[in-house]
């Protein structure tokens, strides 16, 4: 670390050690950068490789030649445990949920619509077939009426049969149902593609902005550290303790000071605790929204699974048509026709048909169960996110420690300034 944090290497041995350190760092960061672009941001593999190689070479030259850049880069690591790091992890959680859960929900909704389409198709076919039953009954009943009218010889209609034309439109009904099903499928596919593309683009923008802001935040911290003696200068460091001992002013650090804390201690100030609680509340809101989406996935699967099982068990509905016809005696008296001379025949017949609503013979895609690993991964990431809330304060302290190790002369000036401030207050 002493070689890495030195402004200029003292000899060739330290120079080669620095080059080896920078090479190892850039190799690891380049591999992580490729995996992040290819797996998380879903760029193509050749673009990911080209970006990772270019980024690694640029990072190697920057770290090896620029001492402040090494300090900024070193501060980026603990800064990942702050708000910007949480944004990166949160965008990763959103991407995991959208890519894995949303298609599952849409697939289960498609299954429900397929069941409804199948039931409508089967019931429509059954109803259309029932018109054939009515047509057969009407013709037989019309024949019976015609025979009786002919035997009465009173009035002869040209045709006593009913005409059914509903069967001629069956192909049109099937065509309309097929077109409606295809339109619904296209609409759901368009929604799925739109959601995926929107989240993918948004995730890339958030990720790029977060990386740039990480560098910007670390650079601003180093700039304020070097230019402002008051900035983040309320820690009891080893240099301050040594300065107090040398000047025999140990009483300055003995009293219960509310403003001074040890950078290596676990004590948090009241402002730091309140900030952690606010961040925890905001993160909990995001977690609730994620859980709502995951719960929708489970709900859609349960509804689709129940619909498929129950629809396949629908019973067949029997339909019976009973026709009973006879000439009433008072009609014969009204027509002044003798009852004995007319060979009148009654008509009594039953017709049976079955309405089918079952989906047992339809081809329906099975419901897609939720992926339990998604909930596990999201839960682990949120545990890390909650941990970073309380580690954010210690990450800032680590940034100050890194800056002090890279610029020791400035750290001595800051310790002297804090000593003078405590002496004046005392």
C-alpha cells in the first residue's frame, strides 16, 4: 500500500511493483466490467469484450501514471457502499425482477385467455350443432303437420317447414374467434417487448449515470479534502493524538466532546442515525413494490393453474327437446268435421343434444410456475442494500483514511488545524 499510495516510486523495484499492482487491479475490474455489461445490461458479447478491453487499458494507464487518479479509484470502492452503490444494486434488482417475473405473468395470462378461447370455441360449436337438431325436429314436425292438413283437406300451405340459416355462418364465427385470439396474442407480445425494452434502456441509463456519479463523488471528496481544512475534519486520528501528546494537551481529548469521534469506532452521531433511518424507509418502499410484482407472479400462476384444471373437468350439459302435437277436439267441431272420418295422427318425439364446455381436447400451454431463485436473489441483494445503509457512514470514514494515506502532508496540516480549533474552544 505504501508503494501504491506514493506520488512517485523511489526506485525501479517500486516502479515494477506499482505496475504489477495496477495490472492486477485492471484485470479484475475488466472482467467484472465485461460480466456486468454482458449479463446485467445485456449488451452483445463482442461489444462487451471491446468495451472491457478498452476500459482496462485506459484504466491501467491512468492508475499507473496519475497519483490522484489512484486515490480517486481507491475511494470508489468504499463509495459503492453508499447511496450510489445502492442505486446500482437496486437497478440490478429491478432488471432481475422484470426479466424473470414479467414474462411469467404474461405467459400465465395467455394461458387463461387460451382457456377462455377454448371454452368459447367448444360452446359455440355445441350451440351451432344444436341448430342442426332444431332443423331436424322442425322438418319432422312440419312433415307431420303437412300430413294432417292434407287429410283434413281444408287449407294447404305451400311449405310448412322452418328454415334455419345459422349453420351457414359457422365458418365466419370461427374466423372471427381466431382473429380475436391472434390480436390478443400480438397485443400481449407487444406489451412484453415494450416493458423489457423500457426497463433495459432505463437500467443502462441508471447504471451509466451511477458509475459516472461514483467517479464524480470521489473526485469532489478529494478536492474538498485538499482545499478545505474544515471538510470532514472531526475525527480523533493518530496524527492528532500524537500532536496532542507532543504538546502536552491530552486534556483536549479527554472531555466528553459531542463533535469528535474515532474513525475506527462504531459510534454514530444523531444525524447519522436519522439519515440511516430515512434511507431504510425509502428502501423499504422499493422492497414493497418488488414484493407486489412477485406476488402478482404467484397470483397469476395460481389463477392459471386453477383455471386449467377446473376447465378440463367441466361436465357435459344435456339438452332435451320434447315435441308433443295433437288435433284438439273443439277444432274438429269448429270445422264441422266428423271425428271418426279423419285419420288424424299425433306427433310426439324427443330430441337430445349435449353442450360441451370442457377444454380437455384443446391444446393449451401449461401455466409457468414462479422461479424461486428470483425471490432468493432479490432477497439477498436487499439484505446487502440494508447493510450498506448502516455501512455508509463507515465508508465515508474509509474514504477519509484513504485520502490521508495518499496525501500525508495534507493530513498533518488538517490535524494541526483541528488541534488549534480544539485549543481555541477550550
